[in-house]
C-alpha cells in the first residue's frame, strides 16, 4: 500500500534549497551573475511542476525561469527606488551602517507579483481569474513582508566573521524563497503524489495538465519577459564595456603621468615663507579672509598654504566658505606644471576628461575643472594653474566670482 500526499508539501523544502543554491551561485559562477540569480528559484519551481504535474511543453518551464529571473531584477530596482519607506517597518536599527529594511516590502511584493503572473501564464492557468488574482495579491503582500523579515533577520548576523555584508543577502534569499515557495503553492490546485510504490489506480482524477505549446497570451507575456531581460543584458554589457574602457583610460592616464613626472634629483630646498607673503589675506569681492595657514603633507615634495574666504564678516570660521585658495610651493617650475597635469584627481580626470578644459581669464590661460559641479550649479568648481614654482588652485563652493581669479592671477601670473 502506498502513501500519497499533496505534492505542494515539498515546496517549502525546495524553496529552502533554492535559497541555499542562490547564495552559492555568485560565488561559484562569478559575481557578475548577482543580478540574474532569480533563475535558480525559477528552475526549482519549474522542475517541481514538471516532476509532479507533468507539464509537457518545454516552452512553459523556460518561460517561467525567464519570469523568475526578471522578477529578481525588478525587485532589486523596486527596493532601491521605492519612495514607500514606512518607519514602523525599519527593523535595521539606527546604526549609521544599517540599511533600512522597509523598502524590501516593495521589492518583495513586486518580485512575487511577477512570479505569480509567471505561474498563471506558464504553470497553472487559473480557472477563476478574479479569485486567482485576489489570491495572488494576498500572496504578493505576504512576500513583501517576507522581504522585510529576511533583511531584518540578516542584519542580526552582519558581524559574523567570514561573510562580510553578504550575510544579509544570504539570509534574505533563504527566508524569502522558503516562505514564497510555500505561498505560491496556493496558486496550484491540490494534487496527490505517490511517495512510495505507485497505486493500482489513482485515488482521484488527475489534474488537467497544460497543453503543449503556448497560448497567445502566454506567448505575448513570454516575449515581454525576454525582451525586458534582453534589454537588461544589453544594458549590463554596455555598462561593463564602459567600465573596462574607463579602467583602461585610468591606467593610460596613470602611465602618462608616471612618464611625465619630473626628476627629483639635485633640486634646491624649498624656502618656507610666512603665510601673509603667499596668501592674499584682505577681503576679495567683499568676502573676508578667514583661516589662512601653512600645512605640510607627509611625503609630499611641496609646501602648502591655504586661505578660506567667508561669505560675510558674520560668518563663522567653521562654516563652509564662499571659496578657498591653495598655493603649493615646489622646488622647480617643472613640478608646478606637473601638478596641473595631475589636476584635482587624476582618476576623476580620466573618468570625465570633458570636464577639464582650458579657459582664458584676464589674459591668462587657466584650467577649469567641473567634474565636481552638478548641472544645477551645486557642487565645487575648480580653477588652477602654474606660476613659476607655484601651483595655484581656486575652489568655489557655489557661484564663482572672477575677482578671486583676478587677484591671484595678478600675484601669480599663469605660465600655462
């Protein structure tokens, strides 16, 4: 005599196994697959249906695997972009390094809703659409709370040695996929499965199996899923190629700088000067000079001086200034020119070479760097140039004022 149980009882176990496999896939096949790990859950559930319910068409499991892959990608972006972040769902604590758990409600919901659609189109077409849609909505909401729970529980293990920050994702995968697999079982009609010897006759009529091929609606949904996946794959490839080009540009920039580096042999000592002889300490364009001082960078081959110019006399010294100016004293003019080739950051310059341009100010050629300036005018704007053995940099924290450039160019004319 054989024992027969509902095949849906296996789903939580399969979801747990799927969660474990999802944790291992990026490590085994490379971190580049991180955004595509949803295929694991799709394979597990599609395999379950094929084994226990005998889905015949190969297009159906393929369509569901693609849907599951897309669902994970959509859930990641939904979690990042959602404006819905209720404070009562933030169980991550107030630590500055903690990531709010509340957005995972949206991510878990979106991912589950897409998988529910995949189940309806590819694995278990609904007989009562309204009832099935209501059931899918409840399941998706429950999966949203599974996302919050998984992330919050994972946060309790973030100090575990050997796992780093990945432990939160591992716990999230296991909790969400275990619970979601159980919940998705409610979208499948009850069906008995033998776990010992097969019986002589079935105890109930077998469930109607999906026919071979895909109906028009399922085919359209499948086309939509794979078009979205294709777009994302192309986007990822373009991003990867852009990253490689950027890395190559940065390496080339570093090599050029290394080749252009002046000799450090037989250089005269740098004469240390009082701050007032280097920096302009009077108000410029009605902006009074605040802190001005000399400082030394360990291991550097220059002496550095800086002055901050306040918005007004009532501004405190600790406030963000209107502008600041830095002057470096080098042992040779070659090193001052080399500093202009380095710019404010050689890597930033390689990332966005269009942001570094040559402009003329008061008959002097200077370099303008907008890499830290946003299109709306916020952020920092830099001007710098070489003057003899001096490197001069003027930074504006908001709107620029050419009077600063006029004053410092009068003292230190550009040699560029």
